[in-house]
C-alpha cells in the first residue's frame, strides 16, 4: 500500500545513471539467487542433509560451547581489597597500604585513587583495607581495565606482607556482597571446626585450576588472642574477685567513659585508657594493679598468667550456619561455565564431607539459574515466533520454513565470533 502511494513510475527517458546502475545490480543479485535456488531444488536430499547437519551442529554448540553471563564492563574504575596478616597492627597495616598506593600511582593508566583501612561497616577486620582506583580515559590509557589489573598485579608483587585483590567496578551487577574478586562460592557447615579444616584445602585445590585466578577466602581464623588465666586461690587469699580484674582490664583497654564535660555549644566525653606505650604487647600487663583487701594494690601478674593463642577474627554466617566465602576471577580464555564446572569437580575430587554444603553466590548463582531455565526460555521464544509468523503469513507451514533457518544462522554467528 505504501509503495503504491509513494513510488511513482519513471519513464525510461527520464531514468538517470544511478537508477540504471542500481537496477542492474539488483538484477544481478536476483539472477544469482535464482541460480542458487535452482541448484538447491535439484539437490533436495543434499540440502536436507545439510539442514539436518547444521541442526545437529547447533545442538552440539549449545551443549559444548563456553557459556558466560554479563560481559566484563570497563567503567574506568577498579575496586581493590587488600589483605595482610591476621595478626597485623594498625600502624603496620597503614604502612603497607601506603606502599600499595605508591606502586599503583606509578602506573601510567592510573589517574588517582582513594584508600582507607580500619574496622567499620565495610571493613570487618583490621587486616583488610579498600582501594578505589580511578583510571585515565580509555583514549589515553589505550588498554582495558582488565589488562591494567594484570599489570598492577605484577608490580604489586614487590610489596611484601600484603596482597591486593582487584576487579573492575560494574554498572550492572546482581551481587549483594562486596568480595575480594568477581565471583563467589560459599561453603556452609554447622561444625565450624570442620569448616576451618576443609576451606583451606578447597582454596589450595582451586588455586591449581587454570580456569581460575586470584582465588581468595574470607576465612579469618588465625588472629592472635591473649587469654588471662586467674589463679583463683591466690586471688581469694588477697581479696581480689574476678569482677575486679575484669573492671580493671576494661578501664585499661576498653575506653571506659568516666565523665562528660558540658559547654555552651558542645559536650565532650572523657575516656579512660592506658598510655599507648603500655598497650603494645601483653608483657605490659605486669604494670597493672588491682584493688585487694583493705584497698591494697596487688600486681596483676601475681594473680594471673597470660596465655597467647590463635582465634578467629570473625566468623562468617550464611543464614544460621557458619560459612566461608571463596572468591575468584576467571583465568585467561576461560568462561564462567568452565569455572563453575571445574569448581564442582574439585569439590568431588578432594572428598569434602557431605555435611559441608557448597553453593555459588551472586553472579555465579544467577548464571546457574539462567542455565537451568534456558531450554524453557528457548522453547517459549520459538512458540512465540511461530505464532507471530503464523498470523503474518496466515499459514501453519510457512512459519516452520522460516524457523528452519535458525540452526544455520546460529552456526554462522558462531563462525563470525
């Protein structure tokens, strides 16, 4: 209808050179199409055989081709999570964090960065920190954020005592937690001791996989702790109760508020604490005194012994049970589907107990869910297309003819990629 309305007949004497050239080109295309169509109609069995072969090949590609989820986006920002020894002090952590920042700023692709450490809502332990790296525009750095990460990892290897896990910041993500690297796999077990034994074994096995790199864990069970053992017989003889010892230790190390100073505009809390020189190590505990019988001052080391052991800095949970989250990036040339299959194979090979439940989180979990529903989605799409084409052609057969070209189109798309 639109052609009848818009296209006008042009007499031959008024047809220009462009009209004749384009018409000649269209005629050649139609002629070649006619020749190929005649050849196909003369070799119908061969054509059907090729169609069946492409159908089988398409199914094979669906099964064996590498599968991924969201492609890695280059937003020009890299998020880094640093991790040092679990027994590190705040000054030592600050020094190493500054060393990381100095090395990063030397990279020609880095514009600026911001870094912070300390325990808060984001950093749950003292031995971890955050670095947000701003890259120069892509026209200046002429490389992707992923390549910058690989280059920085080589440079940061010279900084001892701390490791930085990096990943490009994504605009579109389904993760609800901030992890060291891009994908997460969680181990969950009601027995925290069993979990602490098998989680490092899983990390060691995953580090051997070529499909993964930068494998990390949020397991923090090697922190130093000092337990004070009270000699109750001696304490009772000197009139010192456990509550007195507890209050003395809290006054020394717990930042007890002892007073508030009020002014016309503000109020200031007075906090009781030891001088920093007396808080460096447990050996300074012998300088503390507790109140005994008749207000006598009794040295703390007369009543107690200090026992230094290791303990957890934090115990992660998934729901109600203790959990350890392993995070990883993809290796060179590996797809998310390859990584998921490799991790599931490793869990079976190392003989992990059935009481430990392993499951993917965030993007990897969404990827697994999409794979399980993909056949139904494909079937629904084919039915929808068939209905639309059936209405368009007013036929039950012609839509099947059109849909029969999908396998060859899929093979062609794979070849182009």
